C-alpha cells in the first residue's frame, strides 16, 4: 500500500501553523501528551482510511478525527483526505466525557474549504536550512 503524504494547514495571514504550533507547545508543557498525539499521526500516512475507533473516527462533512489521550484529557486532531494526501487542519482538547465541540468541527470545515480553494497557499512547506 503506498504511503500517503500528510500536510499541515497554514493560515495565509501571518503564516500561523495551528496544529504544528499547538504540538510544539504540547511537547514543552506535556511531553507524554505530545508523544501520544505524535503516535497517532504517524500511522495515518500508512493506514489512512483504514484507521477506525479508537484511533480515528469520522465526524461529518469529510472531517475525521485522530483520537489520543493522556490521563483524563482527550486530544482530537482533525483532518480530511485531499485526494491521496491528508491535510491536518486543527485540534481540540476535551474532557473525557464531553463531545467534540461543534465550533471546533466547524473550524475544521472552514479550513478544509480554504484548503480546497487554494491548497498551495494553505500547505505548510518546511523551509530548508
């Protein structure tokens, strides 16, 4: 099975990288939580649509979530399939018994639409040093 490329959403204004910035902050504040999230992202490239609960789940309007946890904190990383690639759009942090906030899903849908209109402008490309 061919490996899928994972790309991260980038805001056009100020070049913000919502998920990468959050992961970097999580790595600094909660290394174990970061490792749990990173461990969910890695197999996404290999298994894509084959991932199921408890690792991933379909939400709505083409938006999927990766599910990670650390103690009583649930991390959700939202993505969608853009052809043969996967675009990681945003994240959510929820309490164990709570549902994914509608506003976070709506934000993922908005970013998906932005990405679909202009993938090049909304794809983070790591600068070579």
